[in-house]
């Protein structure tokens, strides 16, 4: 059997930078998860300069950048072009209820909403044998067609 060599442990002297990083605790999110990232030389130099300029550890600088990206801007809902109403197009020829009955027009499913007396209401529930009994399905579809004013 081979003779075991004594274990060699690193010295207990830690750099000031490591002590600063170890002291950083986020009180809101609890314990931190240690991770490793690869940076190219320019990115590393940039983060080092920022850390030196702010007198903070590199890890704190990177966490700050991540926190900035995670924040939702104040005007995210106010100035969002996806939330603005679409201009009226007089030449548009489509179904008035295409947005709420999308599955009906795209996949042929029964309508979920019908327009009765100028208001959209939920369509009556499907009969239990709607898909199995052709006559039952046809009768339901005819009833919906007669009730629905968007025809």
C-alpha cells in the first residue's frame, strides 16, 4: 500500500477583494448562488475598470448590470406600440368576431361567443354527443347560426 502524503491546504490569507465579495449578501433574495462566467478580454477589462472606478467588486458590478436589465421601465405599458388600437380600415373584409372566435375560423371549432342583441355572450354549452352524433352537432350549429348576429 502506498504511503499517504499529507494534505496541503491553501493559506488562510484571503485578498481584500475576496473578502468584499464574501461580505455581499442580498437581504431580499436570500442566499446567493455562486456561478462562473466567461468574458472576452474587452468585457473583462470593462468590468474591471468599472469595479475600480466604483470601488466595488466585479461581482457586484455584474449583478448591477443584471438588475438593470431585469427592471421593467416605468413607461412599458404607457408607450407600448403593441397595445395601441389599430386604425380602422374601411376596406377590411373579415369576420367581426375573428379575435374572440379565432379557433372557429382557423380550426373549425364551434364558436365560443355569439352576438345577441348587439352584445357578445358565451355560446350555449355543447351537447355531450356533439362530436359523436352528427345530427346533434348539426342541430346545435343551426341554433347558434340563428342566434348569432355576426353572420
